[in-house]
C-alpha cells in the first residue's frame, strides 16, 4: 500500500478479527490506531489513553469500554495494563501494552465518526480484511460472510444495506452472459490523500532586475531606471 494511503488509514492485525467481534473489536481497532512504531517494548506497543477518550471515540459507554478492555486482556491482545500514581496522589491514565502481530489489513481512520453499531463495525472490518488492495473488492459471497462471521445471511444483508447507506461500501450488480443476475460485487470505499497541483506562474513580458545594495538610495534609483527602460521599450516597440 502506498505511503500516502497508509497515513490516512489505520493498520489493524488480522488476528484480532478472528479473536474478537462487536464492541471489543471496535475498542481493539481504536487502540491499534494509536500505535506508534517508535514506542515499542519487548512485550508490545506502548499506549497511554484515557478510558473516557476511548468511550467518546468509539461511541460507547465507559462501562462497555471497560468490559471490552477486560475481554482483550483475557485474549492476550492487551498484554499488560497499569496505572501510575502522580505526586498529588491522583492516578494517571491507563497504560496499555498491545501484542505484536505479523499480518495486517487497513481500515480508514474516520470509520469511528460513522457511529457504526457492533454488527456494522464487525462486518465492515471483515470486508476491509478480505478486500484486495488493487480493486478494493472481494470475491466472497454473503453466504461466505455469514459463515466467516457466524451470523445469519439475513442479518448480513441488512447490515450491508446500512453500510451502503452510510457510504462505506458500494454494491455492483452482476449479470451472467445469459442476462441473469448473479452474486453482487461489493467494493469498500477507501480514502486516498489527494495532491494539490501548484498553478504555473505565467511568464512576465518585462522582467525587473533589482540590485541589492546596502544603500537604499541606490536601490531606489535602480528601480526607477529599470521601470523607465521597460516603459520606453514597451512604447517604442522592438524597433
């Protein structure tokens, strides 16, 4: 994946999608989105964040976030968590050590702003994991997704419809050579960082040359002389 896309997407381990789902998956993704490659220890990635911050970012209550964190700790996705005591006696924010993983997929950073439910977030994460980086689609059918996520196909269909309404995926109808409809193709909408092209400056017909000098009077005289020469050549023409 290009570095421009990596900067606006978060790197999520493949393993957490098979170990967690729902709110625990959402909290795990948010934690891994805060990972800094420069803050590593021998046990994992070091993160310091408030539970209230996770609650606000994920759109969950603090109690739900606490349950999700406990689940992640039981499954060793959170290797360690602790709090320190400040000089005034108050405890600091929680420090988390996130486990290392080798294989990853990418999700867009702003997915938390769509207020997805636990089912929507789980399905969207699965689609992001299954998609190919070239065309952003996947070959698995809804029946395959229902088996992967251990959910009813009817629930998958309804959740897909809500993701389409929110603009996170796009459905494309497919037809066979005989004209019959077959399995639909779903595309994951990705964000790419655009580039702004600078407008080329038009060439000036008459160029002014400024000579830098310590004496301001000399500079002013050069400016007047240059303007006089240019105006004269413009009025008189090229000869």
